[in-house]
C-alpha cells in the first residue's frame, strides 16, 4: 500500500483524491488528509509521499511534526507558490518536486485557455518505478477536473506522473 498524505484544506483534499482515483490506474493508493488539527495523530504514519498544498497557520510543534513526516518520505510534492519561505527537512533519498505558477517550479503551466492547459515539466523527475519522466509538455482538459484553483490541477498531475503505471 502506498500512503500519500495531503496537507491541505478538506475541500482541496477531496478534489485531489477524487481526481487521483479517476486518473491513476492503481488500487494500492491510500490518500490521507493532513491538517493542522489532525497532524498530531499522523506522526507515527510512514508516508511514501507528502503533498504540501497550502500553508495553514501552524505552530512550531506542528512544523516539527510536518518536518518529521517529510523526512521519511520518498517524494515531497510542494506548492512552491505557497511554501516558498518554508524550510522543509528531507533525507538524501527524498525526491522533492515543486509545482506552481512560478517559473522555477518543476511542474508548471506554460499556457492556459478556458477549457485546456499545457502542463510543463521543466526538469526530469523519477517516478515510483525509478523511470525518468523527461522534460516536456502535456495538454490537459481543465474542465474535466473541475478545479477551484489551477494549483490543484498541478498537484493532481504531479501525483499522476509519479504513480501512474502507464507509460508517461
């Protein structure tokens, strides 16, 4: 079982979870919502991936718990637009993948229209099977995923790239 922790508000978590179940061809994913309110209960779970979507007001103790969770992960997927000033502790084996609308993010949007967007992979990344996903672009039907923010599309497709069993 692959445990994926999603640090976000509950509506973002539900949107991401619903879409991951729809597009990733796996039955062995367990998506778990992490918030400042339930973080204390999560500290003994070993997550394979942590997705940092939005930065709630968290105290120092909660930051330490979040860093402990991240330090044991294989993947950290971070919204670089929100967590740009936050230090995240990871280990040398952790793959940190940033997403966002800024030019320095690993996964970003190169263009967007009303019904479609072009997702841009700006650096090679390794997926779960250690296959390399090379730099490039892919077109996404935005309306299909009903995002309330484009950053949620980026989070969904970053998870998709890591966990999809299909050839990327």
